[in-house]
C-alpha cells in the first residue's frame, strides 16, 4: 500500500523508456502549449522493446509512481511497449489502490481510433518493438474498432538502439530501416498505411521516407495522441482542473544529464535543462 498523494494540481507527466516519448511530448505541446509537463526518460534501462512483460510492467510502474511523487495527476505513457505491456495492469490493479482519482493513459488506443479513417486498402502495417508486436495489442484494439482492417506487424529490434546511440542519421541506419520496410511490404503488398508503433521511430523519419514507396501513408503518433488528450481533457473537467497551466517543461532522465541534453538537442533543436533521477 502506498502513501496518500496530494490532490493539488500538477504538471502532466510524459514517460518513455528513452528519447522516443519526446516525439509524443512535441505533438502534445504543439496542440496544448498552455499546460506544464514533466518528461521522464528511463534512458539508463532503455531499450524496453525486447524485455519481458513483468520487467516492463515493474519499470513502468516505478516511473509512474515517481511522476505521481513529483505531483503529476495525469501521466501519459509515451511508449508503445509500456502501453502494450503495463498500462492495463496499472489502470486496473494499481491505480485503484494507489489513488483512484489519478489517471494513466497510453498511446495505442488513440492510434487505433483514427487508423480506420486513414486506410483505403484496409491493409495496415505496424512497425514496432518486438514487445509491442508480440503483445498483439494493436491488432486487438484495431479489430475492435475496425473489424474489416487487417494488421501485419513487423518488429524492428535494432531501430531503438540506433536512435538511443545517436546513429539515426548515420549510414548504418539505412541498412536496418530498408530491411524492415522491405520485409513488411513483402508480407502484405496491399498495405497502404504504416503505423510507426514505437515513439522512437519518427526520429528515423528521413530514412523511412527514403525507403517507403510513394503512395503509402506513414503514421507517426504525436499528432493523434495530442488530439486524443485534448478531447480527454475537454471531456474530463475534473482532471483538467488538476493540470497546471504555466507552459513549462521539466526534463528528467535516469541516465547522465549531459548525455540526455546533447542527444535531446538533436531531436528538439533546443537547449534544455535536464535533471537526473533514480527509479530504483
Ligand atoms: N519508445 C518505446 C515504444 O514506443 C520503447 C522503445 C524501447 O525502449 O524499446 O515502444
């Protein structure tokens, strides 16, 4: 049993295993710049993509509790792997015991909700981590909402390590990006829409655009997660009142602050202050 948390308003927490959630935070801040945010990247333990269900759940739970300790009433898991493997247990088992008023939301449902509107051929491709693909979460969510849409998933286990190691622009990335794209299009040549079902992948966008044939739509998630959050806050005034609105962002990492700052600069094109924190 945990401590009782304060009900004071606080920032919105955005969590990812590493840098990927920055693509979600970016989308959210473009649409909802007025709120305060805390970004937490568990870079020291990234990638999560090939870790077991239990490990991803334990790591994600620690991060959510840390963000609650830091005053967040609402936390977005800006990570598909955590959304696939930890979200439901946190929502159903942990939150009622920790604080039934706090909320944790993920990124899979908002993507599934719009996907049926984006495809004409009704054949969707999912590029994601091994954990997300094997969890079958996308297929289940999409088929609940769009039963006529077929989903082909391909895991790209090396894409996140390439990004976390600042090699997204390097020539090595070309080989691995092309290989997975060719593979998914061979699996289902009728795919007309490709979900980037890992929040890290938009960082590889220049390479992805190079190898995806024209006419195939690439769907990063930031914009859709942001739309979904906006609509959630409009429908839940009680939660909106618990989110402070000062337009600030605090960046936190479990890795070294300088390393995070230098890498994040590549993605954010901005100088930021970074704090180190421990989750264990
Ligand atoms: N960015 C994460 C996702 O959306 C996790 C990547 C990883 O840590 O493997 O799945």
